[in-house]
C-alpha cells in the first residue's frame, strides 16, 4: 500500500510540475503481455512447494504496463512489470537498446510488482521491439 501511495504521489507531482509550465501535457498508456509460453518451462517466483518449479498452466497473463508523460522535449516513463523482481542489469541493458530514442536512467522508472505467482526473470530479457512498441511516445523529436 505504501508503494502504491508513493507511485500515485509521484505521478501527481510529475503531472502537476509539467502542467504548471502552461504548455500541453501528453499522456499515453500501454499494456502488453510478457507471458512466456509454457514450453519455455520458466520457473515460478513462488515459495514452498512451488519454488523453482516450472509453471504447469497459465492462470493470468503476466503484464508490462507503461505510463508515458511528455511535455515539449521532456518525457518520463513509469513501467510496471508483473514480476517478482528485475535483475540488476535489466534497466542498463534496456536503456542501451532505446537510448537513441531519448530514454535514459533519469526519465524512466521500472517497478516490479513482486508477484510470487509470476515467473523468475533470470536471463529473460524483454526485446527492445516490445518496449519500443509499448511506448508510443518514445521517439525523439
């Protein structure tokens, strides 16, 4: 609940700060399934009996969701992933893949939901095409 309040406050402050400058603010959202197929035998981020065992079925999709705010040449992205955690190198690798579109560590926030019902990310990496297609405002202008 504290994490939700923090994120909500952050979004409100971002919108208020961008809006207060008197220019138009553009907001866009996207949701995409990042559910791996069962054939890949990804292990779940569970606990007890489920820990480190591959999924046997898909109950709900694993989603990545993004909120992108843009005003003039400033843009910010808040991306949530239905994952237990994100590997340390994930954001660095992602930024390298899309830096040519104006994204950097200061204007992108990645947040895992800490779901124990999702898969362990391990070496799994979202492709840059998924990210580029999920963030319609990521083009540099």
